[in-house]
C-alpha cells in the first residue's frame, strides 16, 4: 500500500492559487467556508486525507495525468459552465433500473434527488424512460461475461439529437453493460464534454455480474435482424440495494463532474479520483476534496453549508411506500421498499462534522 502525499504549500497553492485575483476571490468567501476548505492543507485534518494506492493497477499508476489545480480549472476557456437559460441537468433512463417499472421509477427519483443536492442550485429533470430499441444502437454479447452490451458511442449520438434547449447536460443511465467499440471489452461510461452528453452503466455494480451463475448470461444471440431488440425484453436486473444505490450515485456525480470540466483528482482522497476497477471505485469517498469542491462551487455558485444540508436531507428522506418485488423476483407480487441508505450513514456522519466546521 502506498500513500500519495503533497506538501502543505503545494496543496494550499492548488486550492487558493498565487494569482492575486483568485486569492482575492478566495478571501471573499464566508469565513466558515474558508475554514473548511483550509482543511485541505492541514496535515492533521480528520476530514480530508491523502490518496492511498492499493495495487499497481490503480488509476494514478496506470494512467499518469497532469494534475489540475483550481487556477487551471478556472482559466480553462473550453470547460462548460451553467449559464442563464442552460441550468438543467437531464437524466435519460435507458431500459429499466429495477425489476419492475415502479421500482425503476423510484430509483430514478432517488438519483434525481441526489443530483439536486450534490449540484445544489441547479435543476435536475427526468426525461421519459425509453427502451433500448428507441436509441437504434448496436448491441452484442460480451465474449468474456456472456452478458448483453449496448454501444455507448451510438447512444451519445442519440442523446445529442434529443438534448433540450435549456440543458446544461444530458446523461443517459442504464443497467445494461456498455462497450465503446468492437475492440474494447467494456466501458463504465463515455461522455462528450464539448456536447454536454454522457452515458453511464451501473450493470457491473450488481453483486452477481461477474458470477458464472449470473442469470443475465446469454449463450447465443438469436435475432431476426440487426434491429431486433426483443432480447432486452426480459433483461436480468440486480436487486436494488444500498450498495448498488451508493455506487450509482458515485458514478453519476463523478461523470457529471467531468462535464463541468473537473479532471481526475490527484491531490487528496476525492470522488473525482479515477478508478480502474470496482474495488478502487468503492474506496473513493462519496464527496469532493476541498480543491475539487472549490472548482464546482465556482461553476455552480452554491453555499457549502446549504449544499451539505441538502445532502443530509436526501439521506434522511427515506421512502416508505414504494412497491418492490418479493425475494422470488416475481414481477407481480409487490411489497414495500424503503430507500436503502444504510451505506450512506458513515458519510452522513462525515457531513455533520463538515457542517460543524462551517458553523463554528
């Protein structure tokens, strides 16, 4: 195990900058906000820590990138920011997210509410869910997993054509595995930052995806034509769980963060760290380090205190009347499904400590 540590001076410069205008901008922040953000370069901080590498396959080792500090982010003329008339994040669901339509709709509402809190101040809207056939995308069976996959690049083309006038971005989400081109095994997601569109799959976050017993495996693809999408009619979907919801929230906000122009974080443990595999993604925190948080704040304009409070409200607002299939996976028998937030409890405690620093 290896730790990536930066000096206090390096972190302070990455956060505040040496540019007099950006320093002045920082000094105009609320004292509580400065106090929390300054935790970035406090060596004994118990809120933000260094990046820990667990294997040679971790992202930073295998994908060397130049780090992006606040000044570089702020000065990037090509990055996208919300503007008057374009302040809405649209979410397009492709296929179902749960094993009944009512569960899928509720899952979408949970993700919508989470994004509204995370990108506090922006509007988040759900587009009408669509079947895979509506995208007219190519699909295949993965040679390794024997699971169905849909073509990410072609879905991006579909989303570009469907992007509403008031959209800051449109993101497609699906429980079906993705591939970007024939020569690739799979991809978790793909985005066009200039077009403000992205598509992300939660398929590999289910507990049985890599199992040889996974019920979604397809031995042979039988179809009457290249546009025969009947194979997706009974596509296997994972049971909704707290861990699945947490992983979905992480992926969605990480990838939308890229559309805002945030590059992979190499400063501190952060949601915006890259990840090569599920284990590495699970070790990333749910929220942003102070350097990436300042980037997002400058793009959106929220107050840190209000954003953190909104995230706590999302965790506390547990649904209690959502239909759910029985453990036998029946599509007819329904029981109650509360919003599964058990995996978020530790994060809620962390937010509470951040609020205490803000409100001193």
